[in-house]
C-alpha cells in the first residue's frame, strides 16, 4: 500500500512539473498533467486513500478544462463523484455528477449527460426521493430535447413511480399525464391504456373522482381504448366508486389486470378504499340482479350513474 501511495505522489509531482512555465516553456502542458493526475488518482484509489484520489480526479478535471477538453473533464468529475460514493458521501457525489452532466451537454454529448443524471438519481434515491425525481426529470428533458422520446419516457416513468411510492399524488398525476402524452406521440397505445389506469388510481387516492373520470373520458380518443379490457375495468371501478359499492371496487382492484401492474400501482389498487367505508350488496340484492325486477330497477341505476358522472 505504501508503494502505491509513493507512486501516486510521484505522478502528482510530474503533473505539477508539466503545469510549470519557464523562459523556454510559455504554456503549461495541460494534457500531460491531466494524464499524470489520472494515474495518481488510480494509485490512491488502489491504496484506499479515497480523499486523495478524489482530489486527484478534480485536479485532472481542472487540467482538462484548461485544455478545453470538456468531455474528459466531465469524465474526471464523474470519477470524483463515484469516489465520493465509495466514501458514502452521496449528496456530494451527486453534485459532481450533475456538474459533469452539464459539461457533457456543453460538449455536445447529451446522451452521456442523460445517463450520468440517471446514475445520480439512482444513487440519491434511497436518501432523497425529491432530488432523485428532479434528476430523472432532468435526464428525461435532455433526451426529449434530442427527440429521443422512448428514452425520455422511461425516465419520466421512474419519476412517476417514485412520486407514487412516497404518496406525492398531485405531482405523480402530472408526471403520469406527461408519460401518457409521450406514449401517445410514439403511438404506443396499449401502454397509454395502462397509464390511464395509473392515473385513475392516483386520482382516486387524491379523492378526486372528477379528475379520474375525466382521464377515462379523454382516453376514449386513444385508438383501441374504448371497449378494451382496461377501459371496461376503469368504467366498473368508477361506477363502484360513484355508487359506493365496496364489493365492485374490490373486484376490480384485485383483478389480475391491476394486480400485475408495476408494483407501485398494484399497491395503490390493493389499498384503494371507497370513501365513507362504502356499502356491500346484500345477498338478496345480489340475487335480485338476475331476477325479473332487475330490468325495472336497471334504468334507475343507470340514470343515477349518469347523473353522478355529469
């Protein structure tokens, strides 16, 4: 280990010599200095001197920046960030990775910037969900600006699920709507149906029946939604809510269609309750649905349902 530390310091000394100017050498040799700092960082890392490794990466980044090599400067900043991650200094690590992503964009490599932001989001997610959501949204915006909607929508989906997981339903509703719009734009209609289900579940957890109903009505314009299994399930769920029918709501929420959604949305379905506790149909009432009187009672029920939705 001592040998590695000595080796690292030798590289630092060489780097500093490359940066010095003299009567015969007017300009620092930033490229050679950056190379020596990178070697020093690796040697420090191998010796488990992580603080010194981080500093060496930052010196490498500075040398590359002075040499106007932004891509390599950003790479060095990312390495500094990952070293801080090894030191369990996650918020500080994320700051350096964010700075690297800005350099990638400035360098004209937005894909690398978006992937860096995605990595930063994963790092900070267990500690700060709001920051993670922000990073995923930033990464999505980078892809969206490059008209790479498939990559962008995946990152927005990450943000949506994280918002749901932490019960930030107002923000989640907006995020899912953005997802749905993007899937519609790339003509992935079956996924739009699933996003409608997610929207309905979120709005019902927000106790906003009107918004949930509006989502379903607006989705009728999506090709293939009307009459689909997803559509029928949401109509039944909303009807159960409107009539405070606990059994009907439970049937829909425990159906395979909802139980096998992404875990965060499946949990929303399972935990959904009818306001005020709802009501359960009596056996007699349930049996009466198949009887002669069912036909007479049905129009009144339909009128009440239609009135509730309007």
